[in-house]
C-alpha cells in the first residue's frame, strides 16, 4: 500500500495538491451530512431539550414556591408557638402570684384563728381560775370561820352557835385581814 501511494504521488500528470484542503466532493458530502444532522437536531432534539428544560424550570419554580410556602407556615407556627409560650409564662406568673396571695391569706387566717383560739383559751383559763378562786375563797371562809368561831368561843368563853352572829364575826375578821394586807 505504501508502494501504491508513492507510485500515485510520482505520477507526472497530477498537480501537486495541498494536503490541508480536502477534495471538492468531500466538502459537498460533508456539507450535506452536516445540514441533515443540523435539521434533525433543530427539529427533533432541540424542541425536546427545550420542553425538558421548561418542565425542569417549572418543577424547580414549583418546589421553590412550595419551599416558600413551607417557610411561611413554619414562621407562622413559630410566631404562634412563641405567642403561646409567652401566654403560658404569663399564666404561670399569674398562678404563682395567686398562689402566693392564697398562701398569705391562709397564713393570715391561721394566725387569726390561732389568736382567737388563744384568746378563748385565755378567757376560759381566767374563768376557771376565777371559779377556783371563788371556790377556794368560799371553802377558806367556811374553814376560817369555823376556826375563828372556835377560837373566839374559847377566848370569850361562850359558844357562838348562832349562825347570823357567827357569820358577822367571820366577815368582820376577814375584812380586818384584808385591810391589814
């Protein structure tokens, strides 16, 4: 094959040709093939690519819109959550304040009831002490009266058996004792 090329190149009748430029029939057939491929690409592949890119753009825009909507919903939910949280904190503060007030009322009521109970117990104790004092005084009067009558009867030498007279003597004796104090 190399020999054939050398022989072809050695022919004298052939004009020297530029190896960078192809033959005219190669240019024509290459141009026809290029135009057919260009026509097929222009009429078939390019519209399909354009449709595919349009659908993709619509899908992306739809997803962006969905993402924006989801973000708006999330922001609204966050605002609602923060509002509910603030309201819950406010209610908790009000409940704490109410509990403190109730505690103060309960302590005040307990203090008042303890004071009333102490006053009642003190009054009952004073009443009981007064009753016991009166009882002791009556018992003492009768015993002192009997002793005084016996003593006075021994000093006078006469029996003091009359109750009215004896009572007068005893009362006078006790009155003198109280004056002496």
